[in-house]
């Protein structure tokens, strides 16, 4: 495992979760001190899970489209903007929107970090990397909750600190850009199918979402209502957060040595007891018991998440593990949407202690369902159970779980580069055809392939652009930028081809190219005038503007357009593969034979 990128990722994770931990206690306390009704507080806070669910669904698509660095930068900037907006504006609907945005950003940022962590891990150390990441997350959230001792929640100071932490969490990952991996498409499993695979795992994960989200959001409101504030409130919530992972060590030990359903059942029974005792200890003003019971309550609830994953894994095939985790994450988020608002309705109609009544009722429903499932399905032998792995609720996706299949994408990437080098030595055109076939199979490889091969002397970079742009026009801008940076000796040929073949895109592509190359940018302008596209005035003005040149150019009478040479090359036909069965068949055979994976790491 590369130490340098892993350390930077841990720093980013710590800063991001530190802000998340501070906002998690700041927002409910701030709303409560503003005399907002408990029902509205529950509604606003539950919107975080709405955004989180959207992020869990759309996160991978965004990552594949814009990459890891840009996605994480987007999350940092939008998350900072959301928390700062909440500090500046007290309107309820603004808070609803910003709270949802924060959930979306945390989900996408978590997905980004998980993919990155997986790319710098190996089969043997993924479990250790996951454990370290859990400690980092726990420490960050716990320390973040002590921000209440810095300033009062009614002031904007803590909102500013949250915004700063969100923003600077982006900085470390900028230096990890060279280790950015490609994003592998993960097959999905319908939620109904996950329930069929493991009804108990499905329902346990849902209940965990309901209970964990309810307490993490509404417990500060309850604690503030019974007189806990400032440092005492931070200690109370810090103990609850710490229990969320510390208790997973003994629970996991039991889970691997006894029937897992009995461990879930026993944990649920103990949860009902400690959840009843917690408000009693606060009412009796015990000095230590409330902190211990808060840690026990949150710890037992948090353990339901990894227990549900392990239970589902016990009945899943190896190839289903990653999509099962992704599905369970969505199930968790759905429960997390329902929990806080439902509990707030009870608290508003009865009293603050109804929070624990709600938790006990949901827990008893889970106990009933566990007993029912134990009567419906035979127990799996302990030796056939999957091992328990610690997971913080809603913070880890499937790729980093050591129980899932490990894909060493770097080996496949280097194999692809080696074959490109061999083809280049014998036939550069065949090499470009091979590159195009690789990009057809793994579009996320395009920019990395162009970067690595654009500097090879035998490769015609203009030919490469034309080949890739015809089959993947959506990547034209990024490919042109990379080629212009790699080789500016064939810029004129590239500009001529763009003017004829892609006049609708030439303005954007050429303008971007002038910003990415170090050579004489005037050559692009002159070539564009000599070989004008359909909108020569607009194109040329944009390029001149990008150069920062102030003089006006007379383009009212451009030079006579000379007929371009016809490029009788395989890659520029309307269907590049159609006219070269002898080459294409060999290339496609090599691509499928090697089964190239998700990309470079």
C-alpha cells in the first residue's frame, strides 16, 4: 500500500468527517435554541438522508463522468456553501435544501474516498486499511462534536469552522491526483431481490437506519431539553459516537463464534433495556451512568449495520457481495429518512422522552421479526458464516470490504500499455486501433491512455484524436487538451481536421487547446482562419480572446479555403471498424482475452 497517497486520503477523510461531526451536533442544537418546533427540527434533519440516498444512487455515475478529484472538489465546495448558507439564513426551506445538499455531498465524498482507498490497497491489507479508516472517521466525528466549547451554537462562528473544514478537506486529495483510478461499473441488484436473498439482513439494515439516524439527530435535542449543554453535551454525544464503533469489537467477536441471528437477537434485547435505562439515569441526575448508557445505546444500534451486511453476505454468492452492500446502503438511507421525522412527531405530541419510546417500539418490532425468521429458515453453520467486519453506518461502500473480490487493476493496466508499445513498434496504425478498442471497452481509460501514448514518437497524435473523437465525441475536449499538452508538432493538422469534421465543436475545443499548450498559440489562430469552420468569425474571436490579444483581426475576407487532403486511414471512416476486419478482429480478441479491468491505479 503506498503510504503517501493513503496518508493524504486519511487527512481528507478526517477533515471532512470533522466538519460532518460538528455540523451533526450544531444544527439540532441551533434549531432547538431558536425555539423551532421539534416536528420541524425532525423534518429538517431527516432531509440529510434524502440527499444521502440521492448521492448513494448517483455518486458512481458522477465519478465516472468527471473523475475523483473533481467530484471530491465539488463535494467540498458545495458542502461548505451549504453550511455557510445555513449560518447566514434562518429560513426553514433554505435549511431543508441545504441539509439535503450536505447529505448528497457526504455520500459522494465517501464514495470517492472508498474508491481511492481501494485503489491504493492490496488483497492482504484491505482489512487493515478499512479499520484505520473507521478509527479516523470515529476520531474526527467525536472531536468535531466538541466544537460546541468554542462558541455558542447561536453564533455564526461554528458554521464558519464547518465551512472551512469542508473546503480544506479538498486540498490533500489534489496531491493524490496522479494515483486517480478508473471507476468500475458495478452491477445492481433490485431491493426486492436483496430481501429474497436475506430477509433478516434487509430488515435489520432498515431498522438500523431508522434508529441510528433518529438518535444521532434527535438525541442532542433531547439532551438540550433536559439541561445538558456546552461541554457536557459534547461529552454526552462524544460518548455515544465512540460507542458506535468500540462496541463492534466484542459484538464482532461473538458474531464469528455463534449463530449470527442469535447475536442480533441478543443485541436487540440488550438495546431495549439500556434504552429504557438511559432517560431514567438522566432524570436521576447520575454523574456517569448517562454517558455509559449513551455509548451502549448508540453502540448496539451501530452494530446492527455490519451485522446486517454479514447476515446478507451469509446467503449471497461471491459475485453479489458488492451490489448487495450498495443495495443495503440504500435501504439504510430509506430508514434514515423515516426515523427522525417520525420520532419528532411523537416527541411533539407527547414529550421529549417519547424519543426512547419510539426506539424501544422499533427495536421490539425487530425482535419479533428475528424470532419469526429463526422459525422459517434453518440456521447456517457457524463455520460457513462470513466473517464480521467493522463498518461505521453509511460511511463505507463495498469496494473496500475485504470479503469482496479484489481487483488488481494496475496489473491489467500495465499489460495494456505493454501491448500498445509492442504494436507501436510494428504498426502504429494497429496501435491506434487497439487504443480505440480499449477505450470502447473502458471509456474511463481514454484520458490516461492518451497521456501515456501521446508522447510516443511513432504515434500520430492527430490520427489518434480523429479515431477516438469519432467513436467517443463526448470525450473530444478532454482528449484534445491532453494531446495538445503532449505533442504540439501536429497542431495544424488537428485544427484542419476539426474545422472540417467537427465544426459544431471546434470553438470549444480550440479555445481549450490554446489554454493547455505552451507552444505558439498564434499558429492555431492562423490555421483556423486559413481553414474556417462553419462559424469562422465566432471561432476565431474566441481563440483570439483566449490568447489575451487586444488587436482586431480582419476576417471579413478570409483566405480561399483549399480542399483538404482525404485521409484514407482506418480510424476516420464513419465506422472505423468496418473497413479493417483483419486488424479489428485481432484487436478485439486481445481486449477480451486479457479482460482488462477498471483502469490504472
